C-alpha cells in the first residue's frame, strides 16, 4: 500500500479527534438482539442514510452484528453525539413499534475512539469487516451486512472513493489488504477494541467451570461431539470471550469453535 500516513485534518477542541474520524460502537441493552431479520437490517441502513443527509457526515465503514453495530464516521461538523443519538432514536422507534415493545434499544452512552492517521483508519475498517468471522457467523467476504462489498462496487452509503483515494488503493488492492488480515504490522488486533477488557485464561477457566458445573475443563474434550458443541455454544452465548482464546483453553482448533457455533444457527 502506498497510502500516506496522515489524513485531512480539521481544528478540533481538546479531547476530540483532530481528523474528525471516529470508530463508534452502538450496543444494545442487556445484549439483546436488535436485528431479527433482514427487514430490520435494511431499516437500520435507511436510518444511516437519513442521518447522513441530515448531518452531512461521511461514513467510511459499518458492520451490523446481532446485538451491536460498528461505524467509522467522519464527523465534518462536530456533531457526533447528535448523529449517533439520531440513529439510535430513529431505529428504536421503528423497532419498538414493529415488535410491540417499549423502552430503550441501545445504551444511552455510545463508545467511540479517535482515528488519527491513515494506517489506523485502514486497519480499523478491515478489523470491523472481520467481525462476523471472529464471531463465527461466516467468512468476512460472504457477510452481506457490512460495508466490505461497498468497496468492490458502487455505493450510495459509504464514501469508498474518498478512502481509496486517501490510501492510493484500487478496489483490488483493498481486497488484497483484507486477505492479509493476519499480517497486521504496527498494531496488535486488540488495539482496535473500544472496550479492551480481556480476561485471563485462568479467569475464563474458572468462569466456565462454575457456569457448566464441572471440575475439570479437560472434561469438555472427552464429551461426544454433539454434547461438546452444545457446551461450546453455551459458553460463547453467555461469556464475552474471543474464539481463539476459547479454542486455546479447550485444547481444540479454531474451526471446531466456529463449526459448533455455525451448527446451532
């Protein structure tokens, strides 16, 4: 990649991004599902489109997960809080009406992190696109509800041309860049986490033993495949844990974890 190490900069107040670019995560209340079908997902994208027209921000990337959303936003007019509030309220009104419910859908306080240079921007976009694969849903390139495919075709929602121009990348360069996810240089993957609170292996092991009421973590390996997979799914559904960490703890490979999760969907 020939991309420059800087991005267009705007004057900002202290404690705000000098580039105006933020990685934002919008989480549901109590980790509840916020997208039950593709109608819900399309509605959320419509909320993004409407708020873009209202607040004139650029959207560089997104991914819609089961109970949270990642966004990379270029906040040109210093209105990030209003932007996210507008997205959340608009979708919540729709969601509550459709499912005959009341109350909040998202936490009132969203999480955000500054994106201060071009290498970090490109890496955070790639990291976001890999979320479905990390969660064991499917391969990143086969997931429909992210901006990955916007970069290979015309997009009315994502400012793909601006990002590719800044990075001096072609669409093919962008695809290759994603293929090299495991070769990230200059960053640890957990640097892209907004809430980077990772439990130690010992803490996870103790939590699993208590949750499953077992004395030895190794006993999971000795279970028949179906039973083992059920236990893996229960762990993943009730604990915030990286799949690779879980695989290491259980003494199985990553594919076993992903296959177990996939089988239950």
